[in-house]
């Protein structure tokens, strides 16, 4: 049986490239050959043992591009040789959320690389209806659509408006993509972090201003920017108690808070402040129907996302790629692994 290379996490802290048989597509599935995979924070957490939803052994990965190798006749226009990405969130279709069309909120969601094996393999099979046409984008660019969709969905969910003053706390990949998404809606976006390198990158990507929270007083800077009013929207992209509380502190009365950062720590606060300010707090999970519009936006040249990639590794150096993110000094945003 023909073999392929697969990134295999046997248990927390143990990652290696092994060989497995190339899968055979079932009815309604396509066989696709992976081109690029991005490493998500959840993949790193699976490797380090800090992903609460992961089980082992596990093949990580859900940010990817691929070439269609084998596919049956279909009504969706997909053919062999096309470069595609895919929706990696498998919903049950039966729970209350799915029945209401909120499939990203599926109670039994299985995300590739977390609850089911993912895309860090030379070949995988995917249901044809989950494929998304790359519209001529390069395979490397296409691998960025999934993480972009997370932030794009969050910004849309919070209904960011033209002219809004928006504070993004956290300038990792998801925070940066949130900044880009809010700029697309015409907002004035400021981003806060503790790494100067990331903040410089944020300015180059279009941030209206940056704030190093280790060197400046964030609350004072927000008051200066907003004439003492506070931010219209605060986006939390870190997943820590202190950054959530900072969003509450820096939000204007009648403002919105959007939560993207996924953390494990409990947060204690007096909830009366939410009442006093009448804040709208939005949780945001996965992506809903954002792949196609984002692919169109990038393909039409309305937004450039390639500068988000800071590092590229070959498949045989995948351990180095993961370690680079574990020991990130703030200079790494999107790290991708080249398969082909």
C-alpha cells in the first residue's frame, strides 16, 4: 500500500514525522494533496499538552491549502488539479445550534487537528461540500484563509462600524487579522501588545496606532485617543483574565467587547460594571460562512495577507517549526510548513 508522511503527536511533548497509508476517498469525498499548513495556537497547545479538547494520538492542523488529486463528478465545479482549502469544523447537524443554522456553534463540533485528525499529512480526504475554490490564490496565501476567517467572523459578529474606535488587545496572528478585518469595515483600529516587533508589524499592516502596554499606560493612552470617552469596540485576542478586564476598563459606555482569545483561566470581576456601562459582550467561535468572501477579497486585491507569514519550514523540519512558536520572542506571526 502506498505510503505518505504524516506529522504525528503520540502524546504531549512527542512529535515526529511517520509513515501511514495514503487514505482512500469514500463516496462524496475527494483525495487532496496538502501544499501548505499553517500552525495554529491550538496545534501548539496540542503538542505541549495545554489543549483541553485534544485527544491523543493526534495529527494536528486545520489551516491548509491542497491540490485535488481524485474527485468524483460533482455539481460544485471541483475538478482534479484545482488548488483548494476547506472548512475544517465538522458539525453534527442534529443539535439545537445546527438546526438553527449556527453550525459554528455545534454542541458536538470536531475541529481538525483537535478532536479529529488534521491536515498535517501529505494526503487527506475531505467531503466535497467542504472544499473551497482558491480562485487563483497561491497555495501559501490560501493557507491563511482559515485563521483570517476566525477574526473576520468575530468582527462581523460584533458589527464593527465605519468610524468606530477599536482597540485590539493582542497582536498575535488572530489579533492582527482582527485589526485587518476591522480596517476593512472602515474602523480606526489601535492595537496593544508587549512586543515592539509585533507592534511595528501592526503599523505596517495598517493599524492607526499601537500601544506597548509594558511601556505605556494603556488606560491613559485610550483616553487620549478617544477624548476620554473610551473605545467603541474592544477585541480581546489573548485569552487571559487581565486582558479581558482591560477590555471592560477601556470600553466606552454603551460599547462592545468581542472575545476571540481562548483561555483556560478563570476571571473574577464585579459584573455590575457590565450593567453600568451597558456593554454588549460577544463570544466568537470558529467561522460560519466566511471562507468564500475572504478568498474573493484577497483574490480581488482588496486586502493583502501574505505579510502575516514570518517563517516557512519544510516538512522534515516540522519539530523546529513547532519549537519556534513555543519559544516565540514576539517576532513570529504565522509559521507555515511546506509539504509540496
